[in-house]
C-alpha cells in the first residue's frame, strides 16, 4: 500500500504544480509563484526591491515608457557570465512609470522558466495599476517577445 500512496501523492503534487486557475499557485521558478495571481502578489508586495537595480527611472528602449529594471541574483550571475542562454530562474522586473517618470503605474516581468533558447523559455507579464487588469501574461507572449527577441536570449536590459 505504501508504494501506491507515494505514487498518488506524487501525482497530486505534479498536478497541483502545473498551474490551473489564477487562484492556484503556479510552478515555483526562482522562488516566484509564476501563476498570474502569484506574480501580481509579488509585484504588489514589491518583493523585488532588494534586488540589484538600475540607479534611476529612464526612458525604455521599447514601448514601456519610463522604467526602472531590477535583476534577481540568478539573472545577475547569468548576465555577468555573458551566458548565451540565461539560467532558469533569471527574473527581471520593470517598474513602469507615467510619462513624467514619477508615478509608478505598473510592472513587467521576464522569467526564464525553461532551459535552452527560444521565446517559449520565457514567461512574460505586464500589468498596470490599479488591479493589474488587462495583463499580458504567458510563455513566449507575442506582444512581449517581439521586442525582446532583439536582446541576448530575450534580455534587452544591461546590468547597472
């Protein structure tokens, strides 16, 4: 009976780690619950604020307007190593600002969720305040990857 119980527990763990509705936790990558709800909670709580960050808000090279980018330790190590493809768990957070560069209006995240090259190895999120409604969210999201493909393994931001 124990082997069967362990197998059932393994199946339950696997099934719950694959995501589902936004209310359920998603797979954990780089310490981040990658479900849409998990990402929204993460940015609302500003749990990235102690990461390496650009010194100030600046114009984005893409369509985001004024931004400030934060890099987790995994992304910092990968960028410093000049990796051709970034390490799974690399996370970059862009704070999105109003045109005056003073008011925070949302966030965009890039999360490396799978080893290797290609747009589908990245999960993208973008949402604006209040409530983060009308988000861009998904692996290899067409709206996001079009600009990001110009970067090295889809990363267009340089370390500060």
